[in-house]
């Protein structure tokens, strides 16, 4: 079992790396269609499949529920990110976004190896609720990272059009409207999951009693993310805030989410070290 | 070697080109007619709106007399339509190959770097292949031209960017909206360029509203571009619905000002708005650009993008010409190796004939007691010895002809020397005439003028 998990890990990482290179080559291509455009999503799909195989076999081998360990949680969020991208690209012209998704998936897959695989244990808290909390947060993170990538591409494309300096590179990026729509739909999907994560997180905090500085910062950032993304969605619905403002709001939210993840990783690395 | 004969936008006006243009379904039959002519053994035909070119090789392959092949090609083309003969040109040998490489690479196109020509060359080759009119010469040459064109597309920016104001406008609109279905375009004022953009967007699936002060003129314009006529009083409503606004009025001041667009923001709910201002003086207040999700391009902006693209294409054309020269070198190696093949074949035939004659003599004399197995073994041994004997000189000959420092006339001298030394003239194999080496790359210009020598058959030729 360990051998399968290791092989799936290395092959998955290789497939993600190949996908990242191919997406980049396709993005750097000046015109016309190339084999890289066809092979890149296939490589990403293969990478995601092997990644899933790695998570399943490694968690079975180590007898740890994937969502109860930060190691596997990080890995899973990358898997969700890659999976969502592969689904969305069938509906929207998002080929260029793959150049961000593939390296992110690779980074998370490899980065998770440096984080301890120990199970979370919170006394006095239902295990089912803990799994729900982590799963919701993980899925939300996957959605937000993808929304952030769409937002970043929107800003690059919008700037180039506003400055009237369109280049062959920006001509290859998805259209502004497609990026804006994709970002909005990802936020709409991810927001309920984040809400669930925030609510369950608040419940745990009340059970655990007084928290340390890092926990407080993490909670504050979690709430800030939730408020920011809620604001983006509300302002879009109420006042027609789209495009640039929506992209900046989403990126701010993604920054908060990334900081929360980093704090978890730092804490976990410190604990295992 | 090959010959290219035909006419293009450089030598014939559209009135002539459309006379000779062939429907795709007709091409296989015409190709069959061409290869039925006395000198032509292989043929393919590129027929586009800008050119009709026949690429042919002789019945004797590389050894064919090119001038006869060229004459046959011209006669065949002239027979296709009246009044085209004086517009035809002919390229032979290396010039023909270079021309084909440049055509496939879009270096001879009306619009440098346009992408369609490569597909058209591929289609022409496939059509000829299916029609059975492709032989060794074209099979070795056309795929190399396609490879050169692919390299030009991937290694240079010759095809990057847009090249006319309407195409720039539509491409920019596509960068904003992607899919035009369900989008609304508002056309304010008339003008050739504005109407072209409106028609292009209408064809792409948009809804087109034509707004103007003069009801009668608006009706006529709307009918011409396939839009819905609207009065001036409807301008605000039209701007609320609009995704793209094309303006080309003769108004002395701004027709759409900042306050109007700012005031519509809430109603528009943040939808992107693309202004294409083609009027001089300008119709759109430049301040609207400061609003988010509003994009404004005026005629100067468009001209700058077009100009940058044209300059960039002229620069890239030089790079593309270098790619063509590199690919030509590969073809040249093959062409020169065809000189060696008949000599090597003749050499092998002569040695084999002599050795087997000696063996036969021995087998009828002192070795007549040998059985069939031993006789066969001896024959095999002779062939093996022959292979070993000829390996070094064959390899050396091939190396010499592909050595770029070895002059063409010296290659010919060497071949003649080998033929004389071993009395190969008696052998039933012909030695082809030496193809000339390609000239250095021409200095490309923005017009992409044909740089090589070209023989025109009529008074209007180059």
C-alpha cells in the first residue's frame, strides 16, 4: 500500500509538472492551436487522478481520515482546485487559467509533504462536525483559489485594454466577461461552504475556551475573508459591482485565506518539529 | 526538380483571378489533365482568392527538362481561362522551391503572416495526393514547405496581432466579451469603416441598433447593415442596452459625454461597455474612459495598434525569411543527394554485372561440380563483398554533395569523373542535371515582393 501511495505521489507530481509546463507553453504560444493546448488538461486530469489515488492509499495506509489531518487537507484542497478547473473549463474559455491552477496543485501536493500527517484531536468536539468543518473549508479554499486566479487574469486583461496596449499574450487570455462570470460563479459556490466552515469554527472556538494569539489571528482572518467575499457578492447584486472591483475584493479574500493556510502550516510544522 | 506556374494578386487583378479560380470539386479532374500532358509527371494546384498556382514536376523526376515542364504548365493554365496567359509567371528549380516555401509561409501573401494560406497549401497537397498526382519530387518538396511554414508560425510573430482598423476593433471586442451572442451593438452615424465593424459584429451574432437624427437615413443605413432603426430620442435607452457603441458622426462636438455614461451606470449594472469612436472630430468624451468597465478606443488608438502590428510584421518577415533559407538547405541536401543516387546505382550495377559474369564463368568451368546450395552461397558472398566494397565510396560521395563548402560545379566534376573512371555511361541509368544552389535570402520588404528571378510569360509579368 505504501509503495502504491509513493508511486501515485511521484507520478501525480510529474503529471502536474507536465501540465504546468504545457499550460505555460500554450500561454506563451503566439497564435494558432498547439498540441500543448490539448495535452495540458489531459496531464492535469491524470495528475488529479493520481493525486486522488495517493490521498486514498496514503490515508488508508496511515489510518488517518484525509480531512482530519492538515497534511491531507492541504493535498485535498489542491485536488478540489484541479477538479473544479477541469469541470469549469468545459463550459468557459479558461485555458489560460490552467497556467495558474497546475502549478498551484503541484505546490500544494508537494508542500503538504512538509506538514505533519497527525490527526487533529479536539476534545469535547464531535468528530463528524470536525470533518464537516474541515471539508467545507477545504472545498471553499479550492473554489476561492480558482476565483482568485480568474480575478488576477481579469485585472491583467483589463489593464492591457485600458492602456490600449493589447499584446499577443493578453490576446491569449480569456475574455473579460468570461473571467468575471467564472469568478462570480466560483464565489457563489464557495461562499456557502465558507459560511459553514466559519459557523462550525465559531462553535469549536466556544467549546475550546480562551485561544492563543495565532488562533485569534486565524479566526480574525477567517471572518475577514467571509465578510470580504460576502461584500463582493452583495455589492455585485445590489449595486452592479463587477469586473475590477469584484476582482480586487476576491483577491483580498484569497489573500486572507492564503494567510490562514500559512498560519496552519507554520503551526503544524512547528508542532511536528 | 519542380516548376511553379500561375498568377497571383501581384500579377493579376481580381477580374482575371476570378476567371481562372477553380471550384474545389473540379481540381482533381484538372490535375489529372495536367499529368496527362507530355512533360508533366506530378501536379498540385493551389487555388485561393489571391492566387492560382500550379506546382509540377517532370515525368523523369529530378532529371526532367524544366523548361519543357514549365511550357506545358503554362499551356495547361492558359487553356483553363481566356486572357490569363499574359499574367502568368513561371519559377523553375530552386526558385520554384523558394517561391513555394515563401507562399506556404505567408511571405508572399497580400497580408503578411495571414494564417489561411498554410491550410490551403495542405489542402492542395492532400487533394493532389488523393487524385494520385503526387510523386517523389512533390512528396519530398511540399511537406518541407509546410514544415517551413509551421516553423515560421511558431518561431516568429509574423502572424501575431491584427492588421486593419475593423479587424482590430472586432478582435478587441472579442477580448472583452468573448461570445457576441446576445450582445447589443449601437451604431451612431455612418461611414465605411463604422459600417464594416457593425456588419462584422452583426455577422458574429450581435443585435444591432442604428441610432440617428435623420429618420430616413437611419432607415436606409439600418437596412444596409441589417440593424434595427432607432430615433435620436432613444439614444439613452440604446446606450443602456449597449455592449458595443460604434460612432462615426460628423457632429462638431461630443455626441456621448461623461455625465450621460456616468448616469447610466446604475441601470447598466456594471456591464462592460466598449466604445469604438471612428469619428474626427471625436464623438465620445475621452473622460468616459476613467469609468470602470468602460473601454474607449478612438481612431488614433486603432491606427497605433495597426501600425505597431505592421511594423512588427515587417521585422518578423526578416526572421521568417531566415527560417525559409534554413528549411531550403534541408531540401537542397535532398536535391543534391539525387545526383549521387544514379551514379551509385550505376556503379553497383556495373560491379554486380561483372562479378556475377565471372562467377557464372567459374560455375560453368572449374566449379561446375558445386550443388545449388553452394552456388547460392557463393552468390550471397559476392553480394556481401560488393556491399562492403562500395560502402566507403558511396558514403563519401553522399557526404561530398551535402557538404555546403563543396561547390556545385565540383560535385558535377566528381560525378563525371566517377562515371568516366568506371565506364558508367554504358550503364542504363541517367545522371540528372545539377540543380543550382539557392541564392542567399532576399532582403524582405513590407510588401513582401518576390525577390528571386522570375520569368514572366506575358508583357505584364515582372
